């Protein structure tokens, strides 16, 4: 039995018990596998285990407001993490957190207004900083709102935080034990929760939020040579402010996190499926009923898997697709310890020599081919042209090994920036 096994069993039992009285009462069933011998009970006492509770706006007399007033004085360093949200939800959260003394982290999927007080770029900080540098950034309480969080480094950082207390705020009241420390599920909209949160007496540390801001502000976004990361930054940072950006999974959503999107850009993503399928179909369908320019950032395998989505009668000129073609699943080049010698590369990355050109042009797309910085900058005008009468597909050709090297250089430069700051 491992610690992860124990956490998983604890989580399943808590989730089952939370459902006993969730919007009605009913039985739950928990399977407990037993090993022989079955008749000897040698433990003198049962261990203390984590218990999850659910709070809502009424809570049978023990109101959420009373719970907050009782609990919040225990915490000084409060960290809010907003995951994937719609633009309307994000604006509501931003309005509640404006001027507050909590540290607030978000990603591009969070759709928070660029002018808000949210901390961005924290993934680079968590990469660059040493373990001892991060001690002052560890929270007493973390509150999550919204859906999925992309940053693996944030998840690992919080899972390593001793005695962490985690509250998850969700309108459906369902648990999300993202950091293996969930104790309270709050069934409420984030806006309703934060209105009550800031009415409660609390000794929050404004210095803690300031430390997150200042630490992330120390790290610039290093320049790179022509590569996948270079192309993504040039395209996304040039988007018109009223655009909708659709992100495919794998490399696309991670590379987007390295960019500062223009104010007003709305982000959509099939996050949670963690697969390559459906990204093109979702973007085509969304653009068909949208009055805005819709841009899809998608990898080559994801595009080719779903390219029949272009074969319908509802593709409009407001659709712009950017295909990152580096000849396969290049994200595997970034995984440590994976030997790409021999046939491994072909089978692991599904390497290929295909192009989207013929299919895109046969379906009425204006096709743009990019192979270097000059052709990329020249193609941006056509990609961003709002007066275009046909949909546009821009195919960015890069080399997978160069892409991996440029990403390593990018993060190495960030780490050097942090070291220089400490000096």
C-alpha cells in the first residue's frame, strides 16, 4: 500500500459519503476488498483520516457566512486559483477579488481580464525557483474556483505544501481534490462565495499577495529562435482584441500559457479530455454561429485526426486555423528519460511527412505556408485580415528537435534570470 493508494481510498469514501445527502437522501455503496486472514483485528485504534464536508448558502442553520467567520481567522496566507472559466464567470470573479488581500493565480484558460490583479506567469517561477525560495509562497489555505488547471508545477508545488487546507467552490457542489488536500466543498457560485468571504473578519496578509506579484514580475519572457514557441507567441500576441481563441490539447494549450494575450480575447478549449480528438470540430462548430473572428491553435496530429471537420457546409470566413506541423507528437521530445533512438521515435511520436495544404485548399481555405521568421511575419497580415472572404489555414513547419531545444533554452534563460535576481 502506498500513500497514493491511501489518498485515493480516502477520496472515494469521502465522495461517496458527500452524496448521501446531496440534494436529497439515498444510499451509497462502498466496496472494501479484504485480504486473508479475515479474523484477526490487531489495530488498537482506527487512524485519523481526512474528512471532506460540504457547505452551501443555507447549510441547515449553519450558514456559509457563519462558517467563513469562524474559519477565516485561522489563515493569513490565502491563495485563490481560478481554473478554466467562461468570460462572464471570470469577469465576476475579477470584480470580487479586485483590491483584495488574497493572492490570485490564473492561466489563459481562466479568461480573466488582462487588466485584473491576477498573477500570471507563475509556472515559470515555479520552474526557476529553488525549493527554499518557494517557502514564503506556500499558502495556509488554497481556494479553487472554475475548472481545469494546466500547470503541473502548480499542482506539485501545492501537493508538497505541508498541512495545506483546500476549499473548492463550485455551483454543482461536486468535489475536486486537485492537490490531495481537499477538506471543504462549497456549493455556491464563485461570485456569491467571495461576496460572503470578504464580509467575514479575516487577518489576511496583503504582503503575501504582493510577494507573488513581485516574484513573477522578476521573470521576463525570453526571446527564442524560429521554432514552435516563437511562432505561437508571434501569432497569439497579435490577435485582435475581439477574437476567440480555441486551443487544442497537448503542446498547443501549454505553449499558449507562455503568451500574454491581448485584452478581450476569449479562450475556449476542450480541456479535461486530455486527448487530441475533436478540437477542429469544436472550433468549426463554434465559429459557424459566432460573429467574431475564431482562431484555432492545433498540433499536426490533432488536426489530421479531425480534419474531416472541414468537410461540411458551415465553414465561414471568420475561421482561422494555425497548424503546428513538426512531423509528429513533438511533446514527447520534452519528456526526460525517453530514448528516441531507433524505431522509438516513429512509434512514440507517430512521425510523418504530411501537409494540410491539399485538403485545406480543396475545402476552400486560403492556405499559408510558413517555414521561417520571414514567411511567418509576412503571413500574419493575411491570417489576421478581417475582410478576408475565405477561411484561412496557416501551417507552421518546424523541426521537432529544434522545438525541444528552443524550449529548453527558454526555460534555462528563465532560471538564469532568477539566479541573477537572487544575487
